[in-house]
C-alpha cells in the first residue's frame, strides 16, 4: 500500500478550506479556495514541493478548482467567478522617501505588484505598502523593497539612506529631559522653553507606529509630565514634542 504524506499550510498564512491543488512539476504547485487572514478566498503558490506557500491572489468569492498549464498561465473557477491566471506583467519595485530627523516615511511607487516586503537595513522589516520607520541611530542604511506580482515573481529595488542625528529645535525648547532612561513602568518628561498655549507629546515605536499622543499645557513655558508605559512592549521608542510647525525628539528604551 502506498504511503500518504500530509502537507499543511503554515499557521502564519492561516489558510483553510483548500478545495483544489495542482502541481506542474515536483516543486511548483498552486492551491485554491483557502481563506487568508480575513482577505477571502485565495490562490497560494509553492516553489519547493509544498514545504512553503505564498499567497499570490486573494479575492471575494469561494474558489472550487484550479488548473495551471505553466508557471504563467492557468484558470481558477468558483462561485460566480472565473480567474484567468496568466498574462500577468512582471512587478517593478520602486519607492521614494522623505525623512524628518530619524523618522522616514516611505512611499511605494511599485507597479503591477500584489504584495510587498520591506527590509529597512537595521534588522527591521514590514509588509505594509507605505510604511513609516524610525531608525535607532545615525548612519547609512540600505533599504530593500521586494515587490511580488500575482504570479509570485519578485522584483527588488534598494537604496541607501543616510540618517542624521535628530535636530534639536532651540526655538521650540530650551530644555528637554526624559528620565529614567531606560524606563520600566513609567518615565518623566521635563521641558522648558518659550511659552506656548499647548504642545503635543507623541510616542512612536521603532516601526513608526504612534502609540501615544497627548496635549500638554505650556502657557507657563515649563511643564512636567509622567507617562505610563507598563502596557507597551519592550524596545526603542521616540518621544516627540511639537507645536504646529516644529518638533524636538528624544529616544527612550523601555525595558
């Protein structure tokens, strides 16, 4: 009796209800019908005999069957939907960026791409289309964007960024102190400068996600604020104090 080999999709893809699978050789195959992290029915591709799978298409209706003739051409059919899998133009990876101190906003200008993967050059990455990233220190960073088209073909574009030390805005603040640093359950912010009706305190993670924003009364030109951080993950963060036109930033480590 011939043995049976079970192949399962990685949990990270969260694929279920696979209704059809088709291989064109021992290494290359496609599966259809599965749901992918709330995106709906999907087509996934493997290039290593089913060990690893990559989602190359996600839609809105259940897929019942898939037939693929070569690495570029095939059909998938489902509930009121026929998908022509083929004649897909190659992806062309490209991006632009703008920086404020050590915070960089990336704008994805890739064409004919379905998914994206960013390598920021400092050990961090993202699968967002237009991510914002805060760098931990000044220096040169090689940023690499991998764009993947609907057939799973990749295009890579990379560019070197030079990150400078955050600018200290003397016009905004005369003093900007954070302590303790590293911090555990809380940290204190003490600022002094030209009196202003209100300032905004913002806390960003290293990936550029804003995790806190508060308005601070600064009519006296001096202010003290205690920030609770016990519910935040450990890591490097950026504290930014800003008015309508300018900002001052400091790094803090949460442990």
